[in-house]
């Protein structure tokens, strides 16, 4: 591959760069992560295949494309992670104390992996900061359950706008439930980011869907245009499920598992299956876990690693989305500080006393584009995304 940068680079950072295809410097820079979870290799196959096609076509790109390898040690071993989940330790602008109260974080395999990935990201940003029109980060994953393809986004208007180009279901505000993802970190440093989940780990079609997503991403970012018939072809490859509308969804419930070896999902659930409140979903320490709300089951855990048992998502109404897009661009959010029980923490954050502001707090702050994080029984902090 054409990874021929001069020697004056930080080795640790650029080692992570699996390949790069340079193009017009003034264009966008697209950075693709693959294998952040070591048992999810579909993304790796997909990016390598796209790179070799780009090389063969000798394309003149309007921008540059990079790929960064994720958890190298876990990929070698074929496991999700070695010591700790590499996609859960990027909280709060990369504060390592967040993920290891024991203070041993520096020695975990994933801490070293995350540092190297961070250096690679910084190296790319530094190299292109002056000229690039924008940066877009894409993270490729697969799921342990059977699933159609879908997109995970931190709910900013810019992310929404790009994600909407792809005819697949889109999950908003995932970062409120799953903390410390790599894409939250990217989002916090101010760049566009999309997570693409291609389907089941073991499904061959997950590779094809990841490839299709990458070609479409380069097209919509105008790095490399496709013909209309190619767009149609790749959209077809994404293999949309007719019973899962390609609209927006938000997380309404998140089942956290303390010991994944004591948790067993009932067999047969596919991602996005519709479930009713009270449906038995899993067993934990021998006790039946029922759905606390109705909706669609999301990312049921069918592997013995990871702490997210399942989530329940619901469709977001188009009206709500339009209203929130309108409000976020308006000055009205300046008035939020005058609501009862709302205190200013800083320019981008409010603290809410739930004993005073009882109703619709989360909904109102979501509308205005805030991330809502519970910090105590009676308090939440709302961060501007
Ligand atoms: Zn993953």
C-alpha cells in the first residue's frame, strides 16, 4: 500500500496507520477504524479490500483516506479485548483515571493500544489541519446477534446530516448510555464521527456491507464520486430489512451486566426485534429478566464478554427531530438557564436538580442538543454536544 510517509514521523502513531491513500490536500480527510474489537474482523477485510481497489483504480481522490488498525493484540488472539474494552475507555477527553480506579490502567493492553491510536489520530490531524476541508472518522463494528446494518451517532446536527445519507436505521445519543467510546472522544475534539455496525460477527455479508458503506461514504463526502447506478448498487448491498424502518431511534433502556458469565440472553433474538413490556429476555444469576419497557431489542449480548446485556430502543418522531434541529440553531437555548432547578456549570454544561425540575428534563435538553448524564439520584448534568 502507499504508506510512504517520510521518516520524521512518530513511529508509534504511524504504525497504527494500516494504509493511506493520499489525494487532493484541500479535500476532506476520512479516517476509518477497524478491529477496535478484536473478534470483529469484517471491517478489517472490508477496508483492505477497498484500499486495494482504490490502488488498482489509481483514483485521483478529492481528499485523503486513512485506515487505523484497532486492538492489535486482541485481533491476534481473536478476542473482543484482552484486559478491558478498548471502546469504553475514552471518556472525558481521555482521562485514564476514569476507567481504572485501581490505578493499574497504565499496564493494561488496551491502555497502550489506545495511546497508539490516539497518536495516530493526532498525527493525521496535524498533517492535514492546515489544508483539509474537514475530518470524518468512521468506526467499523459487527454485533454478536444477527442484525441488519445500522449507524450509531452522537446526536449532533452535523453527524445527523451525514448519517442521513445512508438508508439504514440510525441510533441517536448512544453515548449517553455507553460511555467512553472512541467516537465520543472524536466528537469531543470536534470532528464528525459515525459508527457503522455491519451485521453479525460471523456473517460473510457483514464484509460486503462494510465495503458498501465505505464506498458510499467516500461518495457522499465527495472524496470519490460514484455513478448513480453504483450508488444504487451499494445501497442494495447494505441489504435493508423491510421490517426495520431506516429512521431514527433512541435508547430507552440499558441493561448493564456485572458478570457476563452469569448472564444468559434467551436465544433467538435478532437485533431490532419488536418486544413488549414484560417479555422475558434473559437470565441473570438464574433469575428471569423481563423487558421493563416496550420497544425494539438492541444489541442483545450473545458472547461472554462485555457489560452491555441489551438495550431497548424506540423510534423518534420526525416532528421531534425537526423541532430539535430548529431549536439548536436558534437563540432559545440561552433561556434554559432560567428554568427552575437549572444551574450553570460552565459555558457548555448545566446541572439540573431533579427534585425541582421534575418533568421532561431529559427531553427538553435533548431537543437543544445536550447530552444528559445522571450524576446522582437527584441530579443530572447536561453537556452541550
Ligand atoms: Zn464492536
